[in-house]
C-alpha cells in the first residue's frame, strides 16, 4: 500500500502542463525613407500586447524606435502598424524588431526605398 502511494505521488508531482504563450510574426513590411508599415500576426495561442517597434541597421544598431506602441493582438489576428521614420537611407537593408509585453518578439529584414 505504501509503494502505490509513493509512486502515484511521484507521478503527479512531476507532471507538467503545457503553457500557452504568444508567438508573433511579420507577414510583410514596407519601409520608405519616411514611413514604416508592418503587418504583424499572432500565430500563438494567447492574446499579446505589442509594446515597441525597433528599426535596426545591418550591424544591429538602433536607427529608430517607437516604444509608445500599445496594440492588443488576439490569436490568429493581424494588425497593421504605421509610423513615420527618420535616419533611413534608400537602398539599405534594415531589421524590424517587434516586441510584446510578455516577451514575445520577432524580426524581419526589409530594404528601404525612396
């Protein structure tokens, strides 16, 4: 009787449940020397909140950012972000980084045009 109790307690104390978390992706983006448009999709299982968008140069330096974003994004939904950018040069590639309040993030590379 003791053996059955101990093995069932060990089995129940080591079991874990799956954690549902947000996962985002950029579907498409458009970057000109003055404006950034990004379509962001939540491909995870829970609602998330986009809190920042960064534009990085090819060496990883922050060229531009918007840390005042407050956009809720439910699972399966897509939102469009539009922002006026500075310091962007036509013909160069930039990395867009999207960050959420729960730690979910994604990056997407885009070439700027005039």
